[in-house]
């Protein structure tokens, strides 16, 4: 892959959890930025559907970045680019520690 195609700066954000009164981690209370990295973004289109009597628009994209330590990005993390928060649906390692390709989804 041509590195010149990685022309979009994205943020990798990890969830921050708060503990309940019983000391059990609950839903994420927010996200904190772990890294800013250059990526290639390929938009795959979107669809519109009804969910719980509410209209949702789902947009998907493929995001490719240079290899980073395998523990740096996980499916619980989110990516922030194009003024939107994108959930990571899948992570694929390409080549021998060359690239990471992520399938992401934005629901609005």
C-alpha cells in the first residue's frame, strides 16, 4: 500500500470506566484519546433502517493504518474522524506487521 494514501489524521480513543458503589466497572463514562495516527479511509456506503421505532442511518468504512503494537487498538476502542465517532467492528492484520485494516461503523 502506498503510504501517500494515508492522508487522514484519526484519533484512537479508549473507553474510561467508572466503578459502581460495589466496585464493579459499569458502562464507559467517556473516551480518552490514546493516539493520533495517519490512515487511509475508504467509505463503503451506508443504509437506513428502523430500530426500536427510531430511524437509524448506518455508515461503514474501511480504515488502514501502519502496523502498531497489536495491543494498542482493540474492538472496545473507537476511532474519531470526519467529526464522527466510529465503532470498530473488526481488526485484520495485513502482511507481517505491515498494516492493520479495521472495519468501522457509525450509527446516527
